């Protein structure tokens, strides 16, 4: 489905770390974080060992606690909602925009206004069970889906007005811009991820950017077993985690960051090759990029089938021709543990479910050739 873009520079950087005594908490983490401060213009960059770890610490930094309500999207990778459950908070899912798959601003607005109006208004938005409508709404957690930022110009003013923290899940959008400003910098905190299928990789890893000094100190402490500034190795001011990124991963990531202006255009090129060909295949829609997305950072290439085409049958047929393809996303609210805990049912979020049924991720990476894209599209046309 995907493949990292690794050169000898990355291989040498990782080998160099192996020649030192510092395999954790050293200069490569610092260099990696510095690269992100420079790239995003954020005051703080905090490297961690996964995107999920980064999102989890943002939830802690936002002061989200047992029973608190957080508005988020069911059309995402599960981690963006799971981090709320880690703290026993309640995801208040709202449906998404059918074009972009990003959280739908008018619904966010309606949900915020109803929930802050009191228990009566909150009821309609909360899960059937496992939620207390008297609990406060604390935050909004939008996801920049498939490399296209959420509609922050619509979401932010209302969040600010109601004192809600905004946690931006940019794990799929490193390098994208929204109205000219980098993805990840729109929320109070933004999180990137570096699993091998992402725009850059550290093998496993993630990173938080924020301009909030206090939150940054707190998250650096949480990352490092709760050691606050001034704590010794066995002093732990907070309940923390080991969410540190190792030096080998950081060295790999620093080289990948330095290649950003090579990696993103390569992904754009592959997406362009797909766009041209998908436009010619009846029944298949190419991804829609909206004007607010001033730069798309292609994470995956997800097409949509027109109603009537059996997506799962297409996946099977593609597989027979040696072409991997995946549903993308499977709605979060219908995952078994979510249904068990909150009582969600099919039909609760119709746009998300419809996209979930009709969407298909095709093989995608920056190292695909035009001939490979051509093969995928020819086979797709044939099986359809
Ligand atoms: C990749 C991803 C994450 C985090 O992934 P990790 O595997 O924990 O690094 C979080 N949210 C979204 C939307 C993602 O795509």
C-alpha cells in the first residue's frame, strides 16, 4: 500500500548514532525538534514515540478529565478518539463534510451551542450511554483528514468564544497549509505522526507543536516519566509516561525533514498522475481539494465509488491482480469497543458511514512510478 522514501543519507545518520553512547535523549532529538520549530514557526516542538502518544499528552495538557465532553470526528484513524477514552473523557462525535471528510463546521457550531445551553440541548449530541450531559464541554479535536486541513476559520472563533481548547490532529497533514498557514499550527496544540506510510518517517514516532509555554513544559515532563524541570532521575512531579523518541528514530527523522521539499512534490506528482487517470474512469471520483487548502500534503490516495459499485468486491478483484487496496476509513463509532461502551448504532453518522462504504485507498507513496500508477488504474478500470 505504501513505501517509505529512504536514502543513504538516512542510513548513514542512523549508523552515526550507533557510534555514540547516546541512544536516547540527545542531540538528534534536539535537531529534529529544531527542524519542526523552523518548519512550522511554532515556539515549541516535542518529539514523542508515536502520534498517539502526542495526542494523548495534548488531552492531558488540555485538562480533559473523567467524563468531560470533547467534540471530534468519527471519520478518522481510531487514535484521535482513543486518546479521549484513555482519560475517560467522552467523544461527542459530529458528522463530516461529504467533500473533504473533515469535521463539518455547521455541525460543530450547532453542537457547541446546544451543549453549552444546558443538559436539555446536550442530549441530542451525546452517545446513547456512557455520557453525562451535565459534564462540561472542554475541547474540540478536529483531524486534518488525508492531508487536507480541517476548516479552522469556521471552527476556531466559536471554540475561542466558549473557552474550548483545540487539539489539531495533523498526523496525516505534515506540510499542508490552510489559508497559507501550516497544518498543525491552527490548534492550541498540533500533532504529527511518522509511521512509515506518513509524509516523513521515523519508523515509529510523533511530534507535538505548540506556542503554549506552560503546556510545553508539562508535556515534556509527561513524556519523560513525569519529571518536571529540576526533577532528578528518580523524582517525578507528575504521573507521566515513557513517550520519548529514541535517537536513532530522531536522526532518521531529521534527515527526512531536511528532504521535505523533495518528498512532498514527489507525492504531489504521484497524486497528479492518479488524478488524470481517475478522471477518465466512469463511476470513480478523485479526491476533492477545497480552496482553503492552499497546499495539499498527500498522505493517501482515496477514491470514491458512485453508489451501486460494490467497493468490497472491487478490493477482492484488485487483490487477484496483485494490487492491494483498503477501505478508508472504517467509522470509529462502529468499532466494537465503541458500540459496547457508548451504544452507537449504524445510521448515527450517515455521511461518515457513506464515505466509509464508498471510499477506497489505492497504493500510494512518493516513490511510485508513473508506470505503476498506470497499472493500478488500468486494472481498476478492468475490474470495474
Ligand atoms: C497516523 C495517525 C495517528 C497516529 O498514529 P501513530 O501510529 O500512533 O503514530 C493519529 N491520527 C491519525 C488521523 C493518523 O492518521
